[in-house]
C-alpha cells in the first residue's frame, strides 16, 4: 500500500511540475499583447490576489542589435501578458519604462539613427503605449546622443534624467523590476 501512495505522489508531482519543463515551443504571445511578450503556462504556487495592483518600472539601458527588438521592451509586454493570463485585470497593471544610455536609439524615429529605415521597436513601442505603458527617455542620455524630443517615437516622453524619472515613479509607488 505504501508503494502505491509513493507512486501516486510521484505521479501527482510530475503532473504539477510538468509546466516547469516547458521548452521554447510552449511559449506564446497574448492574451493582451499579440506578437510580443511570449510566456509559458506554469503551475503557480505563489498566490496572486485577483485585486492585486502592480506598478512596475523597467529600466532599459542596453540597446538592441540593429534590426532587433529590445529585450527589455519585450519584457514589459511579457509582464503584461503573463499577469493578464494569470487573471489580473489589465487595468490593474501599470508599467513605466525608463530608457537611457545607448537604448535611447530604440525609441527614436528611424530617420534619427538610420535614415529611411523604420526602427525595429516602433510597432512594439506603439503597442505598449496603446496598452497604457508610459515610456520615459533620459534627457541626459538623449542630449549625449543628440536626440531631440521630435526624434522620439510618438507617445514617448522626455524626462530630465533617468534618475529623476525613477525617483518620481518610486514616489508614485512603482517598484523597480530587476530583470
């Protein structure tokens, strides 16, 4: 009888942890943002209350490779998709992205860095903004890279600095996503 109990426990454990063994083919975009922010289903053992409100700031300083999506911008889409899929209403998720350093190129118009070329992140930035994500560019980094307000993609906001943007977001109860 004890062997049957052990085998049943092992089988149950395997079923519960099977999503932990997901491969790349198990990731999909949505349910909120299609085409970006792929996530996999998991067995969540850390309960999230249905009325949880997230205020999360993402810090983006590393630029994407030319023609590639910036992984940190995609991470913001992933955060939205993951939590909506987990049952958190989209209106309870407030995301701010603070862009500085060389990453400012990822939120500028194509004509600024590569004349005549549509920036790889333009569609993702527009989609994030359409879903209520605020995107702030460090004015100090922008000045260093000769980026003016008119060079920014539509909806992207120039801040005095990344430090200022993070300080103000913290005062508004945003936590910094360390990833």
